[in-house]
């Protein structure tokens, strides 16, 4: 394993676990919303049947997503047990992975603040630190993991 992938792996595990959990919770919320709406309808209403089918489809997708979460959890558990990685916080405390486009926009704005800041000022130091942090975040998002095969 390279130094790069060793550095990236805990972040990737945490991000994947968070993404899977967020998607599961969103589907579960949607399922609850649809079922609540269906309960307000008479069973002979045309929308009742449409909602029942949509609920069935979403339930199947939720079951599949749960299976994917189990696979990911088992993979992370095995990696932690073997010492390959470390997970130091619950999913709830892991920030969602940000989109590269958003990070790039923030990076450009930080670069503009850095250019406009007075030399050796507190504003310059803060902007420089922000530029470096965003540059690293962007690199982690956009650089492929050398341990993973390309598609």
C-alpha cells in the first residue's frame, strides 16, 4: 500500500459509510412520507394503487441499500481488525463528502482573498491556510486511488 492510499483510506471508508447511511435515511424518509400519504386515501382510489407500487419499489431499493451497507460494514470491520485502517468516529460525526465543483469554487475564492490580502497580515495567513486546506481536499476528491483498478 502506498503512503497516498494509506492516508486516503480512512477518509474514504468514513465517506463511503456516511454516503451509504445518508442515502438509506433519505429513502427511509421518502418511504415513510409515501406510506403516510397512502394511509389517507381510500383503498379504491386510483392513487392508492400507484402509491402502493411506488412503496413496493422503494422498499426493494431500501432492502438492496441495506445489503450494500452490510457489505461495506463487513469490509471496514475486516480492514480495522487487520490493522489496515482506522475508523475513529461514528457515521453521524463524519461530514458528508463534498463535491469537487464546490471545493474548487471555494478554493478559487480563497485564492482571490489571498491575492487581495496585505502582505504578512492575519488575513493573508488565514487565506493561505484556507487555500492549502482546499487544495488538499480537492486533491483527495479528484485523485484516483492507485490501489483501485480503473474502469
